[in-house]
C-alpha cells in the first residue's frame, strides 16, 4: 500500500532523514520506534508533504505522491493524527469532527456513518459534542484528534505518539480502539509510539529508527524478543 525508498528530508541544513526504506501492506499495523530525535515524526510529516522530501520516493497504491501537496495527499484517503493532537481548541467537539469530514467530499449519508463509527469507538466524545475542544482532558483530546482523522474515511491512518502523556488506562483505550479499527474495518495503520512495548504488541511488523535511518525491522513479536530492543526500549524505560 505504502512504499518508501531512499527517502531524504531536511530542516534547513539539518538532515533528518538519511535514506529511509519502509513499506506497509494493506491491512497491517506497522510500528515505528526509536529515541527522541531519531526522525520518526519527520518521516510521518514527510509522507504528508511537509517537509518536502529532498530525494527518494513515496508511493501509495502504486502512485508517486512524493511531490504532491498535503491537501491532495489527504484526498487520497490518507489521514494523520499528529503529535500534540493539534485540535482546534475554540471549536466544539462536533465542529472539530466536521473539519475532518470536510477533507474529502463525502455525502451526508457517508458523514453520518463516519460520525456514528467515531462516537461508537469513543463514546466519551458523544457526551461532549457541544464542549470546546480546549476544555477536554488530554485523553479526550487524543480521542478527538483520532476521531477527526477518521471522519475523512481514511484507508491509511498515520498516528504520531497517540499515548503520549496519557494515563495507562486511557492509553489502553486508545490502543484497543486502534486494534478494533484494524480488525473490523481493515484500516491500515502506521504508528509512531514512545511506548515501544505496547506498540510492538499491537503491531504486525515494526521498524527501528536511529539518527534518520532504519536500522532494524521484523515482526512485532520478533522485535519484542530482540536483545538490542529490550535493552534500549523496553528494560530501560520509555523512549520517544
């Protein structure tokens, strides 16, 4: 579904991605783990067109999307729930969700179906539809950010640090929701996650990024057992 080859990206003179190769098959959950500053979020944003790739290739269902603007990438039914959530704090929950639906030209019936799915997945949002996004708890804001992304009816969902700063019980609800979306709807997911243990248990496959390069890949189970992963990301605590 998504194939990345030799991807380079920079912030000014700082090279953040140094030749990344990664692929995601339809229906997979793929986890990307690594320390803070490894380039994980940059990869997610480069897939979405900001920053632009300096060189390399990104293809989606066989189509080259490397140089497409962000709004065109979104219309191809790729959605992103970014690090930090970035909801619209002064808008209501309902208005935030509507913004997600506006990305693609959905019919009223399609929007109603999407909304019902989001509120079934995150019933807490149903209780707060008229509440301003900025007044929600951190967990509720994360649910809203994911719900907003889902309103565009994506085939590929990019999740950047969905459990960051959340209590363990709320983080579990987020991971359970991702699992449901994948199993019931066949949604393909690329997840960057600072909780490597949860991410690799959730994922079919995983990649490890170090200093802008993929250094290791394998099934989630394989990576959980790898001594270098256990020492760097599991036994030593949580890494971003």
